C-alpha cells in the first residue's frame, strides 16, 4: 500500500475502534434538524455510515486505478516486446545485406589493390642500397 492509503486505513481503523468503545453513545437518538423537518436519529451512526461509504469508495477507486495501470502496463510491455522483435529482425536483415555486400565487394577491392601494387612495382625501380 502506498503511504496515503495506509494513512486512510489507519484513520478508519482508529475511528472504528473509538466507535466500538463508545457504542452506547453512538446509537443514542437525538433530534436532528434537516432544514424542512426535524427527525430523531443517531447522528453519530449517520456519520459513521458516511465514513464507511467514503472509505469503500476511496479504496474501490484506488483498486480500479491500480488494475487499469496494471493492464495498461501489460499492454505496453507487449507492444514494446513486439517492437523489439521487429527491430531485431530488421537489424538481422541489415547485417545479412551488409555481409553479402562485403563478400561481393572485398574480392573486387583486393583485385584493384593488387593491380595498384603491380603498377607501383613497375614504376619504382630497384634502388641500390649503400653500405657504409
């Protein structure tokens, strides 16, 4: 649980404990003015029910959000994995194309290099070495 949810849960449990210790006072009926009429009811019990309803709504909302986040995260991981596999496949095909290109071009480059070296050998006369 995150810290906010923990705090809310602790506060609700504390209120429930206080209500349990003072149950006699909680169920006492008092006149409550509703604006248009006055009724006898337990205001403490009404507030307690309101607290429970709000707490249940809060935790249900948190749970729904966590479920949505988990589902979205799972979907994003699937998309990422699919994109990774597509990138790997593309990269492998590029490497294969490069290998084919190099296998085709290297012999031509070696041939041109050998021809260039032969031309250099013809142009450069053998120089005598001077011994001292």
